[in-house]
């Protein structure tokens, strides 16, 4: 019980400790706020510009969610196709790997040409960066069925589709939720990177404009806000995962 | 030889693919076997001798390269829905309760499939009853990972039997269990079989298990995978665990052991 409480509060304690050390260092060495603002200065500027930040944050949030939503749909569909057919797996997988190796920031200028400055490039960058882990995990879950189980079902006259629906999909759910947690954080990266060059709104834009105006405190609060949003979404999917696929986490429940 | 054989293998050969077929490399060779309606047969042999291949042939998951297989008078052309299977690994689905696991075949096989939703209560009742007979009453809503290995295996056998198959195929179903649990499950299988009289094909490498349970024991040799010995077990039924300590029982086990030992020796000389 005591160990558990400790584990629960450990990340918060570490966070507070880091902020304290940061603050102390900034004060002790009298670091200029134009180089590296102290936490108190960041907090002060966050409060000062809270409406501006909230506006940009909301924009980044919903753009990310739209991109992420598309990534889930496309990732699940592609993963389903790849995982259920060996031929599709052989054909698609190498190309997808090559595609995944490309830096997604490099797509932004191209997307700007196609869709102009605004939400288009941001949504698509978030989508491009986050669908890959979803696809891979669904495909893996489907492709790694136990052969005995497949025999048991096939002998009953089960079609490939039956096996996929009754066994493949539920089996790949833990992989799916696992991938969502990774993908949502990536989606925030995608949106922010895109907004830095191809938008007049959003946290990415805020970072660039605050930086060029030497408002370092504001730039840092932008970073903090993106980090916080990504972490909240991560925890949300983590909670959904635990509730829906408890059977896959029985080892760690410790009861 | 009798025309009313339930399972009838006529000169069956199987190579796993065309390449192996061209090289005359067969997984199982020259299998002739007749099983009567309701007969319990066991197949013993060293690992890798094609026992599991034999199971796949019987259920129609694999087609023979040569020869033909009749089950219930009909040539086997595809997966045989009148059979249920259980393996060494229970392969229960961890996200389904024991009851839902047992019900799985009814969601797939006709005629249950089409009325599964309407008659779910009735089927659940039936599954509960079956679970009760194997001593799993009260565990319907537990998940497989909350059960012991022996309990999982019982549930797995229930799953193989829920659609009342005419033929039960067991591939080393008790292989991973401890000796006491294994003997307990022998008796459960014996009772189920005595009551329902389905055909059983039990693949095992436990000679005592085969002699205790089966009417006929076939010994298979390894590469080539052939049936080399057919032994009718004429111990009286019903058989009790006590019978495994009688000299008659031990003699039969001994004799079968002799056949397998001889095969291993010739195998060794060939290898050298």
C-alpha cells in the first residue's frame, strides 16, 4: 500500500524537484530571462497571456484531434488489410516502413502548396506522423494468431472473416490501445511542427512568434501547454485501455 | 474392413507440398484404418511421427495426396463440422469468460449459428450443464486466466463438445498437466465418452493413458509415418483407475513399450 502511494506520487515529486532546481539555478547564476527564463517568470507570463495561450492551445488541440481521428480510421483499416492477408502484408509493409522513415516535417512545405496556410497542413501532418504505429499494431495483433485456435475454428466451418472478428480483432485490442498512447503524443508533435511554418494560429505559431519577439517566457509556456495536453490525452487512453482490456494486464493489477 | 466403418482411411498418403511430393517425401504413408461408430482409438508414437498430421487429415483440414478418406460414409472434401478438437494448449480466449469460451463453437457452426441470439439462454444452460459434468460448475463467469491448468483443459474439452460432435479429436490434451490432474481428467473423459458415445481419436505419447482409455491403440513409426502396430485393448469396461495397477494392464503397456523401443533402435541405426 505504501509502495503504491509512493509510486503514484513519484512523477509529481520529480516534477516539483526539477522546477525547484531550475528556479534555484536561474536565480543563483542570475540567468537572463531572454536566454533561459526561470519557472516563476514562465508562470507569470502564462498568467499574463492566458487568453492568448488558451486560444492557441484550443486550436492546436482540435486540429490534433482531427488528424488523430483520421489516423485511427486509416491506421485501423490499413492494419486490418495488412494483418489479414499475407500478400497485402508482403506488398505494403516495406513501402510503409520506407514512408515512416521520412521526416514528416519535410512534408509541410508540400502540403502548404496543396492546401495553403492554415489547418490543412497541420491536420495532415498530425495524421501522417501518427497512423503508422496504429497500423503496425493492428496488423501484428491480427497476424499472430495461434494456429491451434485457428484449426479449432476452421474445423467448425469458420470463414476467415469469422476468425478475424471473433478472435483477431479482440486479440489485437491491447496492441491497438498501446499504439493509441504512442500515436497521440506523435500527433501533437506533428501539429506543432506544422504550425511553426504553415499557420497563423496554434501553439506552433505562438512558439515562433514569441521567440522572434524575444518573449522567452511565453515560448516556454507554449511548450508546457503542449506537453500537458499530450500527457492528459495519454493518461486518458491509458485509462480506457485498462478498463476495456483488463484481461491483457492481469499481471500488473497486483490484486 | 466392415462397410459400416465410421472413419475409413483407404491407402492414404500425404506430402505437405508439391515439392515434397515430387521427392516422394511423405509425412504419413500408406495409412489404412477403419474405426467403428463410437470407438475410442488412441495413436501413440514418438514425437514428430505425423500424429498431428493424421488429425488434420481426419478433420479435413488437410487433403491426402493419395488415397481417400471416408467419414460416416462420405468422402472428406473439406473441414468436417461434425468434429470437435482440443489441443495440449487449452487456447481459450482470455477476454471471454469460461461460459462464453465454451459457447464459441455455437456462434460459428450451423444450425446453431443462425439462431444463436434467440436461443442464447438455452445454449448457456447447456454449456453450464456440460461444465458441471466436468466439475467446473460455478466457474462460468471466471476468466480462463483465473483457472488452473487442469480447469482450463476441462473447459477446452467442453468447448470441443458443446456442438455435440460425432467425433472428438484430442491432440495430447493432457500433456502439460501433472500426473494427478491427468488421471482425474482421464476419468472425466471416460465418463463423457461412456455417456455420449462419440468417436474419439486421442493422440498421445503416454502409453498408460492410451491403454486406460482406448478400445484400440495404434502405434505409429517416425519417418516414414506409418501405423506399425494395431492393438485391441480388451480390458473390461467400465474401467477404474485401479485397473492401471493390474498385471494385465501393465503387460499391455509393456508390450506397446517394446514396439516403440524397437522402432527407436532401428531408427537410430538408420541415422548412423
